[in-house]
């Protein structure tokens, strides 16, 4: 069996997969309404919010787009804090819909500095919203969202957060941190196949929604909210993935939110210690290294793509390469959702052998 260790899609427990094999139901009937209410309540406990949580049939990027078009109007000034590929994507979405975007570009591998955000907001009082990435999956950095959000609150700007690879795996208490829009997606920490994304919206977020004039139709969160009130979604939902999410949330409740966070902390630490024990170096600033994905510098003399391919074909371990400018420079070990220390041990053991095997073969030598 392959050991799928990428930062999404993540492996799913068998019970979750089995839940997807059930017969269809009427998505405008009572069975689906009950399922939708139950799953929404389950999500709110993990978001730690009393805000609305809306479930969209889309990927994580769809939820990012939904947050942008429901919060903003063309011409709005927006600060996007970019710490990697997903921060850049957030900026591109906002620009696509006509926001006037200022980028606070943080070198990849480092975390955003709350003081720099403070300075950027102080310098431009016209900024209406700050777009933030919690865990930057492309670099293996988890930003200090609590501190960043506190700065945003001082300035009274909206916080729009990509929590796609963090929610459900590491602490992200939406209400305590005062976040206005927060998104995640089923295939990351939730141990569910791709297909659903979830967005929490605060009261301030809904006030912004009332004013926002960016074009929206499929992703109109107001429609999602009014349909949720009658136990439906505006459009046909990915019914099978809802059943999977229902089972996954039950498993997560059984383990307990704090126990899940603690497991990710242990697994993250084990991954980083193990990688360093093999003589490799971490790409991310270790003070902000993520407990959901570990980015590793490809060592000198090894071709990163050859290493990743060798791990897959010879050892059944599937890792992720680097994105954008990091292609070939790093590889990433995903450890979110269904993951325990033995999974990391197995990954590291395979990595150790693969490094030796690739280094020994001419094909792995970089010229
Ligand atoms: C995976 C991911 C996304 C994109 O999600 P898709 O489901 O691939 O659209 C966005 N942001 C972060 C931080 C992610 O990890």
C-alpha cells in the first residue's frame, strides 16, 4: 500500500470511504437536511465559532474566491500578506475581481511579521481588508495568525483567512482570534476526499457582504446562508462527500479536538527531528515550522524530482515536490489528518534508503 504523505489530498479512514458508497438521497429532502445540520454543527465545534459556517461544493481555491467576492468591491484597497504560493494565489484572486492589492511579500520560508503588517496598515488607512494565509502549505510555515489578527483588529480592517490546511489539524479558534472570513477544504486536515470547502463568516463579515459588489453567483454566501436555514444548499451538493465528512467529524469528536492538535504537534516534531537526523535541512524558519507539512531542502548532488519519483516507485512513499520557484529545490512531507508517528517513522526510513540509493545511481547526480 502506498504511504500518501502529501499535504492534501490526505489519506482517509476506511469508515470515511465506506460512507461514500451509499445510495443518493434527495438533496432537497429531509435526510439531507439532517445531514447538513449535523455536519455544520460538527464543523462549528472545530472552527470554535458561533458564526455561520457554510459548506460549498468546491475546492479550497473556490472557498478563497468565495471569501474575496463576498467581502469586497472592485476598487477596494486590500493588503495581501504573501508567504508563499498560496498567498500569491490569494492576491491573484483579489486582483482578478478588481481589488487594488498591496502585497506585503515575505521571503518564502519565513513567517509574516505582525509589526510589518502594523506598519503597512498604518501607512495606508484606506485598506479595508487583510488577506492572510494561516499555514502556507508551499513553504511549511505556519504564520502567527493570532498576532496578525490582533493587529488587524486594532485597525478595524476585515480579516480574510486561508485556513485551508490548518483548520481541524492545528489550533485556529475563529471567535477567540476575531476572524471575519475563514476557509478550509475537505481533503486537508479533515481526512475526507476532495469536493467540499467550508467558510465561516462573522457578523462583521456579513456587514461587508451587504456592501460588497464584486460579481458573485455560484459562490454567493448569502444564498448559502438562506438555503442552510431550510436544510439545503443553493446548488446540488457533493452528497457523497457530505456523508464522508459526517463520519470523519464523528471520528474527530471521538479523538477530541485537543488530542488531535497534540497528535499533530508530536508528528510535526517527529518529522522535523527525523529529517534533521538524516542530515537534511528544513526549508522553513524553524521557529514557525508547520505541524501539518514539513518542507525539506533537497541536498546537494541530488535531483529532487528523481528523489521524489524514486520514493514513489521503489518505496511506495508519495511526497510532494516544491511549487513555483521552489520546484526541484525542496520536497514536502504532508502530515495532517490521518497520520500517526509510525507513518512518519516509515516515511523517514524510506527517505533514508532512497537518499542513499539515489546518490549512488548516476541518474540522481545533478550536473
Ligand atoms: C491546498 C491549499 C489551497 C488550495 O486548495 P485546492 O483545494 O487545491 O483548491 C489553498 N491554500 C492552502 C494553504 C492550501 O493548503
